[in-house]
């Protein structure tokens, strides 16, 4: 098949890892199909380039293109897709994120007669005014998402939580064009290697931003004097969270490690007993699958993929540090149960959430909508 994938950004080179999960997927698809990537905003260049078997066509508009510049970006993207389609017709256009990438994909598909898939991958359906998060907050963004979803031939979601969010957003999307299709993990990178985990070490992997609610995590750690926590990721809240750790007197056992290279993440997952996710919203929660693939289950708030599959871990209410601390303590206090949960998490990925399985499911979906 000839597949066009639209993304907000893509890796500028093999060491860039701009959006790792999408890079993995593109590489896997490109090994079996003719894949061309249209990157709207990153990298900041306009010259097409090759990465493995894939040609990337960047528009290079940057993250700050708003207003008239945004409309110019969309127009240029339409023209590029039309040119590429005339050179070598696409069978499928697939947008990752149901924002402007989804809108451009849906409109291009309608105008050029190409079947389209739009994958909801982040905050498109979120409405969290207290932290100013989610594309449902503004009329324009709500409209943009609606155009993407209503115009798509098929829509994919990463979990049942997102299906509920879609229903809550009142877009009136026909159920028959919505598919729950989690994005799988590359088990060539994320897998156990025999490393023994440290019984009281936890890990949290996320950007340090309000929607991840790390203050709840730190409050839970303060209730668990025996545990240590590795926090991997950076962001606007880092200084605030480091200050909070000092105020809670846990700064000697909470380690802010900053950004870690994608290929080094398995080392940190493997040495932790549990992975903790405290988000207020997750489109899926890829980190939970990465951790599980390494044999580390997740204790997560009841968003994202963990509530769908008890083998991946345990879910607790959002904004409830006591419930979180209790769930952590119960598993750490029961090594037999913890070991069983670790094995179940790893097995779940092998059976249901590998990257190869995602590619096969996407191929089936592409073929279905092309009929």
C-alpha cells in the first residue's frame, strides 16, 4: 500500500527521536509499505529527506505559526499532498492527532478521493479548565477537531477512556467508524533482560506539566517512607516540584533525572518495582506499555489504557494521593503478588500490545476502508 502519514513533527535524523512512538510505527510500516511522511511544523526545514525507507516532507512552519500563518500552513500542506498524490497516488492518508493534522488529512482525502484514518493521540478531547488544558477549551480548537473527526473515513482511539471522552464531546460520530486500536510498543527495545528490580524503587516517566499531576505523586511518596522514586522528564513545573519535594522532606529519595535518551529508558524501567502515572488525562499512556514490556506494572489514575486491562496494573482515582499510596504499599508489601503482576504485565504486551500487532491491525483497517 501507498500510505501518507501526517504528523505535527518527525525526527530530523536517526538520533532525534522527536516523537518516539510515531518513529517506531513509521519504521515498521515502511518495512512493508510505501510510506511518505508529511511533517507540518518540525523539523525546521523545508527540504525533503530520507530516514530509513521513508521520505519525509517537512513544511518547517514551527510551533508558533498561528492565525494567518496557520492558514498558510494548511494551504501549503494541501498543495503538497495534492502534488505527491499526482506523482504517486496514495491509497491511505493517516493523521496522528485529530487537530490540524487530522483536519488537513480529512479535507485532503475528501478533495482527492483518498480514504483517511485519524488517530486521536493526546489532548484533543480533553476539557480541563482548571489547568488550561485540552483542545475542547476553545471554540476554534473544538471546531478543528470536529472537522478532523467528521471528515475521516475511520477514527482510532487508544483506549476505552477516550471512547467515553469522544461521546462526551457531542460530535455525533457514527460508532461504526470508531476503532479502539492501541499503539503498541517496540519489544526489540523494551523487554526484560534479567536485571533484578529494586523492591522499593518506583519510576515515573512524563513531562513535568500540570496535566501529569506530579504533586499527587510526591504527596503519595511522602506517605511511603521506605520508597525511592526516579522521575524522568522535564518541563515547566520542574522547579516547583523540586521545591515541593524539599517541603515534604523527600528530596533525599526523589531523583529528578531530567530527559533520558529514548533508548536508555528500558534500564530505568527494569530496575523499578512499579511505574506510577498520576495524569488527569491520557490519550493512551504509552509509558505504561513501555514499562509493562520491561516487566514493570503501572499504578495509574483511571485514565488511559491501564483501566482497560488489569494485567497492565492497577488504577486509582485521580487527585487521590492516599489511594495511590495505599495501592503502592499493598503491592510492595506482598512480593508474591508483585511478582505475579510483573509477569502478567509483560505477558500482556507480548499478547496484545506489540508494535507488530499494531501494524497488522492498521493494515486490516486500511484494507477494510479501501473496499
